[in-house]
C-alpha cells in the first residue's frame, strides 16, 4: 500500500464513521428507556435494551396514519413522475426541436428553486381550490420538483442508447411503441431505477411541504408527524419515541438501497458517461 493510498483509506474510514455516527446514536436512543434520557449519567449505550418504544409507536394512531400517508403519497408521486419523465426524456433525447437546451435548463432551474418561496402561495391556492390537507395537495408539489430532476437525469440515459437498436427492432416488425417498451426501456432500466429511487427519497423525506400544507392526520406524513410526538406524560421526554419512529421510517430506505444497489451504481455510472 502506497503512502497516498494509505491516507485515502484513512480519510474514507473517517468519512464513513462521521456519516454513520448520527444513525448509530439514533438507534441507541430508540432502544433506551425514557429514564435514560433524563439520567444524570448519560451514556451512548442504553442501560437496558427495551422494545417498549416501538410498541408505543405502533399503538399511536398519529404514527400509523402518518406512515400510511407517507407510503401512499411517496409511491403515487414516484410512479407518476417516473412514467411522465420517461416519455419526456425519450422525446428530448431522440427528437430534434428548437429550444431543447432551453427546456432542459428550465427543468434544472425549477428543480433547484427554493421550496420555501412556494409554501405561502401554495397554502393560499390550495385553500381556495379545496385540496389543502389532502394527498393531492402534497403530490402536486412533489411532482413539481421531482419531474424536472427526473427528466434531466433520465434524458442522459436515453442518450446512451444507440439509435441502431431501435431501428433494428422496427425493421424486425416492431412498432414504435413496441420498440420503446421492449428495447429502449429495458436498456435504460438502471437510469429508470435510479431516478425512481431518488424521487422516492425526496417524497419520503420531505418536511417543509408536509408540515405547511397539512393540518390534520388525514394527509400528514411521518416527517411532519414527528414534530407532534409527545411523551406518555408531561414530564416524560418524547425523544425515545421519536427515535424509534425514525428507525422505522429509515428501514424502507435501507431496504431499497440494498435491493437495488447494483442498479443504482450502474445507473449513476452510466449517466456520468457522455455519449
């Protein structure tokens, strides 16, 4: 091992430890009894490992309803975003029309627009339209920010696919739709999976829209619901329950990354290569 390699390895280990430290602290707090939180002798490891915090969380209708809302809203927004972005990205990658570069630049600009600037206008608009505190009232803002980034990301993958493969499928008798569905989409699968997972993460982790555009449990997602958690009594800290809920909502993210790890890496690597 050379000297440079040694220092890069040490730097990588330090970064990994720094990144995992908050998660380890969260897991430790989730298994601590509430008495450890207010103890005069705090420690990293719990004095007694308990699962009562998780039992309390699942018995809380505030959390169970918020979990259903998070899953439903994130899945619906992701599916709509990926399907629309797939057709739009294909058109941008394959067709020549005026203003294509301007369109892509606008899409990237919208994705980078500060969300806080839209909360006030959306609050007034949604109240007037009657979609405040509804799933639709959250799905629309999520699509507003997820679609431009999805189109920008996915168009890079469609540009990697050679035209000849699509032409060959059409020569063999496939229609344009069949060539797109059976040839183009499978070849762009790494990019589609990468875009879908990034979109799902954005919808799953959002707090600003979820806390601003909801007022009841009917549409409030988990990140916003955590702000309303309380202890079993006025004098009991809600921290263990919040950490237990955080561990639970982190599990789907970890599972997605582990299951689609190879596709994510392949998608990110493929999208980075200029075709």
